[in-house]
C-alpha cells in the first residue's frame, strides 16, 4: 500500500501545472501552457514550485519555459494518494479521481508514468537497433541484459539496479544498450522504473540511469511482478 504523498499546501493552479507538465512530458513555455490548459505559470505559483524543487524554470528568454524536476515527477506520480485541496472545488476533485484511476491502470499494465506519457522523437529511427548494426543486434543485446539480470536477481521479478546490469556489460555501447532497454519495456515480463527516493541514489546509480520519457529510470525487473 502506497503511503499518502506529502503535498506541501499546493494550490489548485500549482497542481494543475504539475499535472500538465507530467502529461506533456516535456518543457513547456507559458505560451504553450496557455494554449493547452488556459493558464500560465508565473508569480507566486511559479516561485513556490521552484522553492519546493518541483519545477525548473528557464528565465533566460521569454516566454519562460518550465519542466518537472525528478522530485516533481515523484510528487505528481503520487498525487492520487493525497486529498485534493479544499479550495479546488469540483474540477480539482475530478482531476484527482482521474489521477487515481490512471495510477491503477498503469500499475496493472506495469508501465511507468514517464514511459506512458513520453513524447515521440521524430529524429529517432523506428528500429531500436543501433545504426549500421546487423538485424540481430537488438535481440542479442536483450539476451545479454536478460543473462545479466539472471545472474544478479535473487528471484524472478526481483529489482536489480541498472548500474549493476551495466557493470556486467562493460563492452556494450551505451546508446545501443539504452535503446535495447527501452525496447524491452514492450515485453510483458519487463519493468523499468525510477527510484522514488532520489536522495538514496549514488552517483553510480545516476550515471547508469536510462532516460525514458522525461525521467531517469534506475531499476529493472524481469519475470513475475
């Protein structure tokens, strides 16, 4: 059972901003926020989210652009466990109902929020195989990952750090391995997730993370959940 998330007295507008940034899974300017959701993130709302470490705002040019931090992703992923702010009214309460059902569905599908909402990169080749690689390369990499996992895991479905997996595959190209890990998310028995408590991560863990959507993922499980 997930414990209730600590929502530090966020206003409805601050919560709306976090949710929109999550579902878009990219940096948004105030112009885009207004077009998408009918509001901008400025003034006290913006300052508060920055102070809490939930949002990074690029003020080097206008319009200002906003993006969720790792802590922001952690917070918004767990909003479904919090009580809606009383001043939010029916619209905000309805949003929390949607978030609760979204979380339940993603948990059943074993898909992370970042992977579910990730933007399609038009510059990425449709194949997960490294450029100029033989067709079997992607399959070979998946086999190597699975073999490394079997050596490391205490049981099928146990969580293993990606840092340990990479250590077992020192001669593997980083970009090719990242592509293979992303492709493996399509397998029914594979889960790759971020670590919620980012303070527990070591520099080694952070360096080994694979970027999926708009968040770094640090742990791999293969087999029964």
